[in-house]
């Protein structure tokens, strides 16, 4: 798992090195979003304490005490209505950060696709004629329109991994503030889940590689037959050609179904596992410890979010692995076009 992450980030650095500042901004926004959401959830503890009439010592954990100190600093009464307003402001702020992060990801991904398409087309038309003769019909179109699009998914997934990891880190710290033991167990089971998801990632990568190769074959076959349509009509082999194309489209469909199905398995398992785990935590809290409804609800939400973020980590990693073969295709095509650059030995400009 770690080796795959390292490889993805190495490829990302090679392809997306110009977007370091944007990714650094996303890290900062991810931490802010996690802090706002985590503090807002932790505020459930003093909210329930105040709602049940325990105004002398609402909460009792570190973050609850920091929230009360913040109210004291602003000279605001630590009362239920003001605390609810505080929580609402935090979640509105968190929603705004998520929206801004999404906009940044969309912009850098779209800009990467635009620049890469311009670069590949420029490198290709500047390549030598012997190299261009070896290019199959439809290959360049497939790389520029399809491979570059899915290469952007790698950039999107790296950005998503950064945001999810930052949010996960904050949620774990907030959950530790409530219960170190339960949070530790949750974190361990999350890591076990990522390890058990490894076979899914391997199968996804294999299917994605096959999909890349099949896409290029189909694009070449379709374009080749369009160019030779007169010949097809002359020999009246339309039905034969149509049956061959149907088989190739069926292969593409099966590959797509396989990749999407593999991607959905992990999320379904994580949802089931989180529900069962929360049920066990409820029994432990209710039977063994001094049951505090505010602490329990906050901890349950945090545990559910931690499991959700582990699922999102696996999902983003799976998307990145699925798109890596497309990114490698783009990088390889760019490298070959650079190697076979046409030598311009002429010194006089062409005039019509």
C-alpha cells in the first residue's frame, strides 16, 4: 500500500510539479475544514451538558474547556443559545472551505488538461516524419482527449487524498480528546481495512491497464474503418465489420463494469463495518463506563466520520490507481515525441 502511494505521488510530482502551491493551499484548507468540523462536533458535549442543567462543568474535556475559555475571552455568556450559534458558524465556515477547495481542484485539473493537450499536440506536430508515420490512426486523438482526461483524475485524487488525510488527522485528534482507547481501536481497524483492500487495488490497476490498451485499439479500428468506408461499401462487408466492432465495444463495457464494481466493494464493506463497530462502542459505554449522552453522541459521530474518511482514502487511492495507466500513457507519449523531435536545418523562412 505504501509503495503504491509513493509511486502515485512520484508520478504526480513528475506530471503536476507546477501545482505545488495549489496543493499546499489545499493542505491548509483541509486542516481548517477539519478543525472547524471537529470542534463543532466536540461542542456537542457542552451543549448536552447545558441542556441537561449541568452548567457548572459542561463537558470536562480539553476542547470543551478551550471553547468555554474562548467565550470568556470574547466576554460572551457560556449559554446554550450562544453555543448553538457558535456551532452553526463553525459548520457554515467549514462548508465554505469545502466549496472553495472543490473550486480549486476543478480549476487546477481543468488547467492541467488544457496545458497538457496543447503540449502534446505541439510536440507531435514538431516530431520527425518517420516517427509520425508509425503512429496509428486515432492514437493521438485518444491520448489527447481520453488519456489526458483520466490523467486529470490522478491530480484530482492526489488533491482529494491530501484533503481527506488532513481532515482524518484532525478528527482523530478530536476523538482522542474524548476517548483515547476507542480512538486507538478505531484507527487500528481503519488501517486493517486499508490493508485488506489491497487485492481490490491490484485488480483495479490490472483492469485499468487493459482498459487503456483496449481504448486505443478501438479508436484505431473505428478511425481506420471510417477512412476506408468506400472500400467497405464496395465489398459489401458492413455487417461483418459491424459485428467486429460490437465485440470490441462489449469488451470495453465489461472492463468498465469490472472497474466500477471493484470501486464500490470497499465502500459497502466500510459502511457495514462502521455500524457494527458503533454498536459495540455503545454497549461498552453503556455497561462499563459512566454514560454521558453528549460524549457518546460526539464520539459516535467522530468514529463514523473516521471510518468514512478511511473509506474515502481507499476510494481516492483506487481512483488514482485506476487513472495511473492513463497518466503513464500521456507521459510516455510526450517523452517519445520529445525524443523524435524534427531537426530544423533550414535557415531561410518559407515564403508563399
